[in-house]
């Protein structure tokens, strides 16, 4: 057992083939780490800005629809019916835009996950 700890002379240096193998291993490890690190989709401020934009869109389309309905009611003397109709149409348009934006984001996330899965398998 004593012969395991006894060295004769300086330790041997690795040859060039060992160095190339180590460099190749390091490169593959770095590539694997890069593939598996979580990707940041948005910063908090960007998400807040996007949410605010959608809230303003809903409010704006509702107000514009209500305004058009109010003007039509005054012009056609139909009472609150055009106001109610166009108010609801404006509200529907605002939520329709929100739904389209959410679906587009969900599609982008699904495609990114599928791409990552394909990269991991291939």
C-alpha cells in the first residue's frame, strides 16, 4: 500500500492526444449546458408593458364603440339601443384582440418547446 503514494520523479504531463480529447469534451459540455439553460422570454417590465397595452386596447375599443353608439342614438333618436350595441361590439373587439395576442404567444412558446425538444433528440 505504501507504493501507491510513492512517486519517482515529477508527474507526467498529458500528451497532445489527451489534450485534444479534453478540449473536445469541454466543448461538448459547454454546448450541452447552453442547450439546457432556461431561456428568458421576457423581462418583468416588458410583460408589464404588454399587459398595459392590452388593457388600454380593451378600454379604448369599448369607449370608441360606446361613443359611436351614443352618436348614432342622438342622430337616429333610437334611445340607448345603439349605445348598448356598439358598447358591446367595442368590448368584444378589445377581448378579441387580446385573445389573438395570447394565441400568438402560446404558438410561439409551443414552437420554441418543440424546437428545443428536436434539438435535444437530434
